[in-house]
C-alpha cells in the first residue's frame, strides 16, 4: 500500500501548504483567490481521486490471490493513475502559486 499512501500523504501536505499560502496572499489582495482558483480546485480534485484510488487498491490487494481479473485490472488502473495522472499536480501547484500578477498585467484593449 505504500506505493499509494506515500504520494497521497505527500499531496495532502502540499494542499495544506498551498491553502495557507493562497489564504495569506488573499489577505493582502483578494484577486489572488480568483487567480489560483481553477488550479487549486484541480489539485483538490486529484487529492480526492488519489484517496479513492488508494481505497480501491487496498481492496484489490486484499483480493489479489483470488485470481479475479477485475481486481488485477483495478490495481493496474490505480497504478496508472498514480504514475501518469497524479504528477500533474506539481504543475498545477506551481501555476496556483504564480499569483494574480500575470493575469492582471494583461490589458483589455490587447484583445
């Protein structure tokens, strides 16, 4: 289970830090919340998905000796999610931390 629990715990800690960072920045500038919102929510969505995939992996690992291909497929899909999709959170966190400045620099008449 460590292959699932370690990344899940790591992301949980990162979301906690990111939440605090955005909240602190928002006290000085409310635009910071809107600038980070989409990326932040996507990271939180990955946290929820990772939690549920870890739960499914736990069940699949318990049934691993049954020979049922359903559990093998479930475990393979969980591994796929953790290896190929969960790493997207690193870029999303960087983007959320970028702040409002890159967005607010754009002027309406440029479009």
